[in-house]
C-alpha cells in the first residue's frame, strides 16, 4: 500500500478533500493482525481527528484489521483521520460506502477454479487489489460454501496477500491436502510485498476461523 504522501493524481487529491469524489472509489482492505490505526467505532466527531494521519480501521475476522483505501490509478491511499475530518461524514457512512463498492465490484469479478484428483480449489486473483477483501462479504462466504461444501467436507481459506483469496475443499479421505495448502499460503505470504496472513483458516457456520486440524 503506497504512502498517502506519494505523488498523487488529481483524482486522488480531490478524493482526499471531497466526500463526493471519495465515496465511489473507497474500498475496505484487509491488513495484518496488529495493524495500528484509528478505530472507526470510537470516532463520534470527525472534526476531532483533523490533522491525524493514522489510518481508519475496524476490527476484522480472526484478529485481522480492516482499513479503507482510495483507489488512485496505479496505487492506493489509505483513508486517515485527516480525510474523515475533511469529508465531514459519520464513520458509518464511510463504512457503508466502502462495502457497497466492494459488493458491486465482487458481483462481477471472476473466480478461478481448479479441479484435479478430487481436489477443488477456488481463487480470486484479479489483480484489482480487492481480492482478499471479498471474504468480508456474506455473499462470497455463501458462494464458497455452496461451491466447496458437502458431506464430510471442510472448507479451507487462505488470505496470504491483498491480491489473493484462495479456498479449497478438504475431504476426510484426503487429510494431507491441508498441509500442502498451508505450505502454499505460507510461501505466498512470505514472497508478497503486501502480505496479510500466513495462517490457514476455514469456514465454519458462515464464519472465518483459524483452522484446527483436530476439529471434527
């Protein structure tokens, strides 16, 4: 994620000053656990954070952090307290606009599907920058459960980097696949300059949880 002070296009500069310009190009992005920032839920008065350049964040699933990025043609700018004070909008309004944009993008973004030797893998790697964030959408979770779920099947999920969401079915008769999948996630995260998490996750009851190989 590029520095907000990097050379920006006129569009990005306008969006940093005007909510009307920012609202259509604002998206939620997943950040690693422990990422620091201004929690949106604690900000009741946008004017109180004028001059604060810490990123605006929400708590995400499995201890990850959700930040908000302005798409700026080739790079992105993390929304911060100073932006919020300039926009003069409620945190809930910012959040709703960002997730509406993500839902609209995800509705048409393609999935890659691989099936071999009974193993079924689905991934999102469009290069647009919002791939990993798709896991924040209930519709995406429902899609993965529909495509990968079934009797005696668990659904593994990897979020190694911003540009990749990968999920796969884990069958009872193929337990070693979890190790192979975890190794892939670890290697991808280690090689990425926008890594998110090296852990292996799974979907349980519509929620993202840390994978437990001993769980039933």
